[in-house]
């Protein structure tokens, strides 16, 4: 196995892609209140709702900065689903693929979907 990799997961949603686009584009600070998988939210660059805005969430586990040289998670929102893509470079061959992170990302989407679908 190489040090670089890519993980992709498609998650079908009931609430529609527009709701997810709204959450991740202009209301990401609400996500920690909806999903217990995320502790907090922080803006690093730009303004919410604008192209190039860089945000991060703190998860309830792990030290990814120590394990991976690079780690980028991208969310593609579609009409009836979302696609998470995680691209990474491990520090060394002994580091596992970030499957736990992908699982948390999937669970977060499911939490948001359930939160709004059950209202």
C-alpha cells in the first residue's frame, strides 16, 4: 500500500441536497448542535457562504495531524445524496487508512438527515 490514498462514500438522504448545502455552506456552526460526532466548529479563512471559506470541526476522537501529512475531506452535495471524498497522505506505512474519520463523516450526514426528517 502507498502512503497516499482516497476514500469515497455516497450517502443517500431524505431531506434533499439543498438542506445539506445550506448547512455546510452558511450554517456549519449548527452542526455540532445536531450531531454528537462533532465537538466544535471554527472559521479559519473567509466568511461563511463565500467561495474559499475554510472551516474545521473538532471530532470526539483522534489526533489526525500526528498520523497524516495531509488530509482533506470534501463534501459534494447532490439532490438526493452526499458524497464524501477524503484524500490523505500517511506519515508512514504503519498508519491505517482514515476509515474511522470517513465513518464519522457518514454518521454526521445521517444525524443531520434524521434531525430534519423527523421534525
